[in-house]
């Protein structure tokens, strides 16, 4: 592959990436309704892309389902936890029922979207800015380290049938980068260094599995990107699949810790 081919997507990827970082950073800093609104928007757009992938000729229905998903997420974020689960669960049943084909894909990935968005917004608005920054930092570091290590080092593929571009070099580089971000977080906020570095590596892997899950859906549907909303990145699912994977892992972790 020529250098142009290898790095051809870098310029639009960086430009749109910087724009997303700017919007996300402001929303993350402000928290509250602003961050919740961004989460609702991302969740709704992700459901829109998912429904378009499994039913490409039903654009109107996909928009309706995205609007329903956004409404359900907004309601769930501002009502007591038990009611939130009921709201999201009911909508999940509705979406699966409307899908017809691929109910497991729609049900599983929609649940990932709901839990990921709900968990990330809750982490920021109830846990504060530092843990949310840590989570976002782990995902971004994993993505950047994996991108450059995969292209510079190359080597054996991690999971060629699902994500043919991912290499073991990129995967391991992501773990190391996430551990270093966690080292900074542990030092700055007086947490256990070894525990946080391990947690960072685990979340890095969860983010990579979130990416792999979306890649598997795209290969099943024989498409390259979930949409073309974001230049250089594809769609919302293409950009936030890793964040959803890591956020779900944190949410489940906190749930288990709370029960313990």
C-alpha cells in the first residue's frame, strides 16, 4: 500500500475529529442538561444508523425510531432509575418488533447504545468530571495509539473476519496507552495506581470490542460505514462504537460494585 493510500484519510479524520473533540469537551465540562442532550443526540443518531443498515429502504421508519429512541433516552435520564429501565426496555421491545429481520442484531446493539449513553451521562452528572474525563481519555488514547501502531508497525491481524484493519500491534498499543492515561488519573486523584492501570487496560479492550461489534454488523450488512455524517470517520456508530463499549463496561462494573 502506498503512503498516500495508507494515510489518505488522515486529513479529514483529523479535521472532523478536532471538531468533535471541541463540541464534546464543552459539553463534558458543562455537564448537566448540556451533556445529557449530547448523549441523547448521539443515541438517537446511532439508532437511526442501525435501523437504516438493517432496513435500507425504510428511511422514514428509521427516522421515527430514532426520534423514539431519543425521547426514551431523554426521559430515562431525568426520571428515577427503575422507571428509566422500564422506559428503555419498552422501547427496545418496540424496536425489535418493528424490525422483522435481524431482531438479535437490533435488540443487542440497541441495548448497547441505551446502556452506553445512559451510563456515560450518569457517570458525568453523578460522578463528576474527573472519572468521565478518565473514561473519555482511555477511549481516545486507545483509538489514537491503535491507529498509528497498526499503520506503522502492522503485523498479524487481530480478528480479520470481523475487523480486517485491526492488528495485534494496534490492540496492544491501545492497552498501553490506556494504562498510561490511567496512571496519570491515579496519580492526580490519589487512586491505586496498579488497580487503575489494570482498569484502563480492561476498558481499552472493552472499547475495542465495542468497535468490533459494530464492524461485525457492517460486514453482515455488506457496508463500509454506518453513514456518511462525519467526514473521515463515517457515521456516529463508527465514531462512538468504542466509547459505547467502554461506557457499558464501566456501567456494569459500577452496578456490580454497588450490589457488592
